[in-house]
């Protein structure tokens, strides 16, 4: 098992301080093919029921809070072809617990004692919580504009909190100095985080009776859900469990949508898009996603598509979900209007089975 650069293909041995290539590219995890776990028999009611598909040794201590195996329910009982995956019900209130559990399990096995991370909130809470569970010291860098609820949650887990003036990109720059000498438990850079988010694909497939939906729709900033879904569904296809990888549909805020722009322009490389204004969807503002080119490759492989939403549409989405008994943060609610837009453009057609990922609980935005 080793790291391989997604840009230049250079390889590296796995080590606590290595989080990117010398060329600046993101690292992918390369390991021997793994046999799909037989989850048809009683197993752990968490993402660790798929342990055999994860790059974690059999004797390794698992750092877990019971994350995963979240409900998959129809959004409307009168329209059973549209399911929502309630991943905001993970222990810290967001899907990022998936990546944090696998990543901190891996880092603990390497003997890591201290980590740093930068986050707009949810990833910081997840890394802080699982670091606490693992007995690892943790410092989280956050934009000063991060909602107070998220900041309180991070501090409650005992992490040191450092607030950074400016946008999300400024926070990433601020953490780089610390990352030179401290393990960088980055949900954007670290490939082991994606090994956690890929379990969404396994769960969805199992919950649908070991069949894939037509589409999976999710919010996209730096792309940890989108890429995890791509990895997981491709593994399922390789194992012969599913015939086709679902079309992966993404949505971004209209003020910061570099993946959408690249899709519209039909290019194979991402260009920076300077954020043009504020957005309620603070969790998915990425001017230049680290793994942007990987996201485009996953988009093209699945014959997927992207769209954008504005703040008024996000608020409408929150209201539509709330009357269905679902309370999510704005970043999650982007999928509601996106689903409608994909219907209007004919990408989602009548009878298509679609799963929308709801990523973060509404209490975080309060």
C-alpha cells in the first residue's frame, strides 16, 4: 500500500507527515484489490461492517462512534423514486464522521499523537471528536465567519481552535506552516478520508437491495462526498455487485462554482473561480478544489452533471425539507432545487431512482 500522485504519478511510502506530492498534487491511495465484505450476514451497524473493503489492518484498533448506516428514506411517500440519505444523523451531525473515523483509525495506528486540520466547521468537528476518541491532541483552523454553533462544538471536544480572518482559502494557507511539522489530518488532502466517505456507496447499494440507483446527487465543494461515491461505486462494479456506476450529480453555490464552470466549458482541468459574493452554503465554497481534476474525471466517468443554486433557492430547499420533517443546514439543502433543475433539463427522468445526500444537521447553522 502506498500513495501515488494524481498529477505526476510519483509514489511515496505512507508516513504521518506526507499529505501531498512534491509537485503539489493530491495523493491517491494505491492498495491491493480487496474482496467485497459479505454484509448480507449480521455485522456491525456502522460503516465498519465494510471493514474488509477498507485499507485498515485486521488487528488495528478502530476509532469509532457508530458512524454510518444512516437512514435512506423516500423524500415524499407519493414519489418513492427520490430517496434522501440522512447522513446528518452521524454522531457529530455530518457525513464527515465517515472520513474522520477511517482517517483517525489510520493515524492512530501510525502512532500519531498530534494533528492539525482546517475546516469551515463540519470537518473540524468530526476531526476534533474522533481525535478526542483516539486520545490525539488536535488543533483546528477555521474561518472567523464560521457559524458559532460549529465553533462551540469543535471547542467542546477539547480541540484548540484558531480563527482566521478572510475566506476559506485564507484558512487553508494559515494551516500550512503547522502542517510542516505536525500531522495534517486534512479531509481535503488525505486519501484515507475518502476511504471513509466511499462507504456511502456501499450503504446505499445495500439499502436498495444490492442494486445501484440511477443517480446520486450531493453538494460539492472540495468533493469528498463526490469522490468517495465514485471510488465506492467503482469498487462495487469491479466486484460485479452492480452493473453500472450511477450518474453522479453535483451542485454548487452560484457564487463559487468552479466544477460547474468546467463542466459547462467541457474542459478537463479546473481553473480558480474567485468567490463573487457571500452564500448560505458556507461548507461548499472552494475556489480551486485540491482534487478538482479528479472530480472532473469522476464526473465524466459516470456521465454525471452539475448545476448551481442561489441563496433564495437554498432557503426554499430548507423550507421544503422542513415540512417533510427534515431539518438540515443550508449546505445540505442545495440538493432540493438541484433535483428540480435536473428534472427540468431532462437529466433526471420519470422513473429514475435518485438518492440525494443530506450532509449536515440544521442545528449547526443556529
